[in-house]
C-alpha cells in the first residue's frame, strides 16, 4: 500500500511539473513567430506582386519559397543559440511547438511532392490552409497550457483564415495576398507581443 501511495505521489508530482512548465513556457518563442510570419508572409506577398504586376520570371518566383525557408532556418539557428543553456532543455510546450514545426515541414513537403508527381497545382495550393490550421491548433494548446483566453482567439481566427485561404484558391493570385495578410496578422503581430511580454518577464 505504501509503495502504491509513493507511486501515486510521484505521478501527481510529474503531472504538476508538466502543468507548471507549460504555464511558464507556453507564451515563449515570440521571435521565432515574428521571423516566420514576416519572412513567409513577405514571400507570399512578393509572389502575389510578381503575378499581379508581371515582374520576375516564373523561375525567379519559384525560388522565393526555398530562399525564404533558408532565411527562416538561419534566424531559427541564431535564436536557439541565444537561449540560455537552461532554456534549451526540453519542456512540455517546447516539445509541442517543435512537433508542430516538424508536422508543418512534413505536410508541406508531402503536398509539394504530390503536386510535382501528379502535376496538379491544387495540392500545393492546400499548403496555406494546412499551415494556418496547424497554427490554430498551436494557439489553442498555448491557451490551455498558459491558462489564458486570448490565445484561443488567435486559434479560432487561424482556423477561419484557413477556410478563407481555401475559399480563395480558385481566384489564383489573390490566395497569395490573403495568405500574406494571414501570416502578418496571426503569426508575426502576436509574435511581437509575445517577444515584448518575454522581455518584460
């Protein structure tokens, strides 16, 4: 009986540690969100401008996404290097965001592969709704772990933006403009707020 009580206390302590860790770390990562929103939002805006105003060749526009990805990973590398050693250790929320990043990466790679293999651009057009859906889920996780209500607002707004992005796919160039605005408003802007909150803390 004593051994069972000890095990139960250890389990409760572990769950409590996860919850406290989530509340402490769930609103971090603002600089990464700023970089992601600005870099990929600007990339989408550049593609929209190129298609709308006919500047840049198709080959040049196709290079926008790979170049943007390289820039983002450079920013991510320097951000991770700037963290104190203790903050680089795994925590519940950090693992969740890392898993989200890998899920986005694999989904985008999968959709691009499908588009290339089938020669169907609609598969690649699904990238923006998928990414915004993932961000919506991430915001909801942040709200739950931080016990804050406002992240849920960004979460539901991201879900709505995902549906809007899917809706404008048939409109061609417009989908890149809508996606750019979505990233600026739902990723970069709140990232700036989180960065300021982190500095204040």
